[in-house]
C-alpha cells in the first residue's frame, strides 16, 4: 500500500470516529427533548461508527501501517426538530459515501486489490446507511404531526441495538 492510500485510510478512520461524535450530538439533542428512543437510535449509530473506525484501525495495522489518531472538529449541536436531526444524519452519510468512493478510486488506481476488497464492505454498508436514513425521513414526513405515530416510532427506536461482528 502506498503512502497516499495509507494516509487516506487513516483520514477516513478518523472521520469515522468523528461520525460517532456527530451521532452522539444528535442523540444529545433527542435526549434533551425527552425522545429517548430517538436518542437510543443515534447512540447505536455512534457505536456502529466506532466499529467502522476500528475496522479501519485493524486493517491498517494488519497491512503494516500505523493507525494515526487525529483531533476532530466539533459536530453541529443545532437541530430544529427530530426530522432535522435525521436530515443532518442523512447528509452526513452522503459525505461518508463520497469519501469511501474516493478511497475506492485510490485503491483501484493503485491496483491495491486487498484494499479494494476491504472497501467493498464499506460501500455495501453505505448503501444500507443511506437507504435507512432516507426511509426514516420519509416516515417522519408522513407522520408529521401525528403524535401517536411519533411515539410509536420513538418506542421502536428504543429497541434498536448493535452487536458488532468480529473484526
């Protein structure tokens, strides 16, 4: 793996850690509004992002590269509504997808087959992530001011959990 690709993977690992902070910020908004199920949804999402970061950490080390941790920006702490929180999350996932695609392009240009294979998992994951957020946003728009449906969705999200597969 060349220096450019190794550096880009390190940057993405750090961005995955940042993504966990983004989701914790969204969880904090939901908790502050007493929507504990929605908060749980974002807390679980943060756990997934940390898993993604650690998957990259392990891959870098397995390939003889040192994982280099860096500081991170402060995520937005400004949400106007639950819908706004999910729309922010969806936009964030679109950024992650572009970053993964760019990594994949670098790996393909270098004919770095192991990394191409490794990144395929992330590409598949991003399809799922974007589809999930898009679906939730559609549901939130559909239920709009129906408080019963909103409470039901909050209760559903309270049950969400994450069991990480083996690294």
